[in-house]
């Protein structure tokens, strides 16, 4: 972020199908293990009957009974992940709560509450008073701010698959520009409902490997057939690098570059040649004042859909050249968390840089020869020093790219 204060990533928090601790999350990614499982009997009549879910013992672990009554599942995921990020950062209470803010991305907000309410056949006179607040897209940001007493910038982003990457990038700009001292940024989603699954199946976006869900998400594989829907949340703590160093914080990475662009092409499909994605990647590198040769790794959007993987691979080749940077997609392990995907992948990118190790792309054994990227498969790979790029490309052609470097 040229000409502005460097921004440090000092706290990471996750609630994912791979667990709700950084150790569990990272261990699952390193193992190349998938977390996809079959869904309960209530989904038995659907064409797609599997997903990646946050285990119930984790989902109910930390929200208080009051929080669970007042919040949709996506908001409780967000609240827990945000708390974990703050604990991880060992962040003292801000001197001025008006300079501490929260940015959150989501795609489907309180869709589970909506479906459950409609399925119950509600009488208008008996709707619960908290129904509408439960389904608001800005509910997680509001709940987190209320819980922490943070009165600074608080915005919500609805760019679906890129929403939480937009939240992180925009929050970093707020810190870098001096409008806030600390920001919590990330995303949350709980979209595993019959309506959402039917909708994505109608788009031919989901894998239909019902007989083997754990092998369904296979990014960049020659035989990929769609993504696996997932849920969860991920948040990061962002503060000025100088402030983080002054308080002796552990610094995972410096968020050096951010860009957001639009394909202006189609509501669902990316451009065939990945030009929209390539433009966003180039802009993020320019914002970080880095050259393509500085990038040693790409945490890809890598959905496991034929068209999107092909477009992203073309963009990576176009921007970085062949065999220049390793590539991985954690969606093979945890599925597509929609509005939380970018944040979970950004956390993975920070851990990759921090541990100097690239986790493998789960399930992919034969890389599509047309993709022609250096996909890490099978086992983790050591990472040399350099920049790591995290990609998020959403329905509607709304793109977000984040670049992290060593502190």
C-alpha cells in the first residue's frame, strides 16, 4: 500500500469444517484431507446431499445461549472467529474505542433463519421480534462491535465469494490511511440449506459425487465437476506495523497490496481468458510495489468448477508466467465457504508465509494439462521467502486480490 502506513496481520481466528483452532485448521490443510461429509436425512431428496460443515460441538462451543437465540448461525460463527482472532493477537483494549472497527463479508446472511421460518409456515402475528435482525447482512459486524464496545468504522460487504477479501482489503486501507488504529476484518457464512443447494445445483455449480463426498472438491483436476458448499467464518486483526512492533506483537505478515476490479462480463461466468482476474492480480502487485517475479506462491480461488479454474489458471500464467509460483487451493479440504472463503484463504496464506510451507491441494491427483500451473499436491512443499498472493473471484465478476509479505 504505497505511500501509507504498513499494515500488520497480528491475529487470526477461524471457525471452519477443519476446526476452530489455528492448529486444527493448519493440520487439516497440511494433511490434504477433505472435510466433506454426507448431509442429514432432511436433505435426502436433493440431487446434492453433501457439504462441508462446522461440527456441532464446535458450533455450539462458545456462543452464549442468549447469543444463539438472537443470532443466525452465520453471525455466531463470526462472533466466535472474531473473538479467537482478538485472543490470538493478545490485543489490549483500545485506548479509543472510536478508532477500532469491524468489516465483515457475507453472501447469504441469515438464509438459514429465513428458510426455517418459511418452513414452519409462520403466522404474521407470531413472527419472533428478532427475526429481521437475525437475517440482516450487517448482523455479525453489529454483534461483534456491541460485544467489544468498538465504535469505529463498521461496514458489511455482500460480494459473495469475494466479500471477506474485500472486507480485509478495505479494512487495511482504513488502518493504512489513519482512520482507525485497529480493525477486525473477515467473513462468515452458513448457507447449507435445501434452497441454497438446489439453487447452486440448478446453476450446475456443485459437484454431484454423492457416493464419495470426501473426494468431490478437486481444484484444477482434469476431472473436476463442481464445488462443495461449505460454512464457517474467519477473521484477522489488522493494525499499523509500527504499533504492532511497539507492543511486541507476533506479526504473521504485512498486508502489502490489495486490489478490487470487476469483469463487467457476466453474472455467473468469468471471462474465458481470465482477463478480469489477471487485471486484479496485477493491480494488487502494483499496490504492493512488487513485480510478478516477487510472488512465490498463490493461494488460488480454485473452486473446482471447470470454467472458473480454467480462467484463474489462465490469469496466473498471464501475470506470473509458467512455473514461477506454486499454487494451492484449500477448497479441496474445506469446500467453498462463500462469503467466508476469502478470509479463510487469507488466513491460510498468512500461515503459509509464517510457517514457510505450502499445504497441498486435497483430492487433485491429475492436474488438468490445460491449467498448466505449478499446483502443490500430495504433500506440503517448503516455501522460499517472497510474496504470497490470495485470490478471490465472485459471481458477478467482482474480484479481490490480497498480497502479503514478511514483516
